[in-house]
């Protein structure tokens, strides 16, 4: 990742990101909105959330979907619809395959509740954005229900931090009363 992407993700999260591997998806505004993280953090501890949604506007809109009951409704449909359950299991397998290609986390689940339930729409949306349409049916549904979060422009200023140069002392200026400021 270049420094501007790292700066944008840091600003989006309000903290230094952990285990960054790259940008997995870009928002239509041009900034990262999903990053790929390492399956293990620098200290070796497992971090099974490989696709991490970073855009605060998208995250807020997804939080609204969650509070409006979308996960409950999806869980009910998963229990009643064998075809949907099979496609969701395939999404889980895709997630594990992608993660295992980087580092195997034996015994760790995928993320977001896959393959049996919906636990976190943020993860499902991140997976859908990173993998593309048709891979995660419930992530795709959540994306379709979201407003266009990017329409107000970038969510953060994405300028990388540069060392400040020492300021030159200001020249004194003459005031109207004959003094200097």
C-alpha cells in the first residue's frame, strides 16, 4: 500500500491499522473502503477478519441495516432456504480459500458468522466488495440495500503526513499606531 492509502485508512479508522496487506476494494470516490489484512498479526496472534471495511460512512449505513433487523431476517431465510444456505456456505468456502492462500488458520472460522448464520454485515459487505458480485449472496444483498455512501465525496482527507518544516520567523509589520506587530 502506498503512504496515501495508509494515511486514508488510518484517518478512516481513527487509529493505526494492524496487519495491512493491501487495498481490497476502492470506493467510487477513490479511497480504500475495504482493506485486506494478514491472517496473523505481527505478534503471531490470529486475525481471521481478512477483509476489513474501513469507510466510516459505509460502516454507519451498514450499522443502520443491522439495527433495522436485516441480520435477523437473513438468519430466518438461511434456516428456511436450502439454496440460499448452500450459496452462503460457498461464500464461506471462498473466504477460507482466500485466507488460506495467505496463511492457514486451522480451526478458525471465516468471518461474519459464515457459514451458518449472519453475525456481522460489515464483514459480509467487505467480502462482497473485495471478491466481487455473485460470491457472497448476503453481502451482495446488503450492498444493494445501502445508500450511495460515496456521493458526498471522500470521507476523510487522504494526505500522508509529512514532516513539518520549521517555520520562518515572521517579519515585523508596522501597525497603524506606529508600533510593530
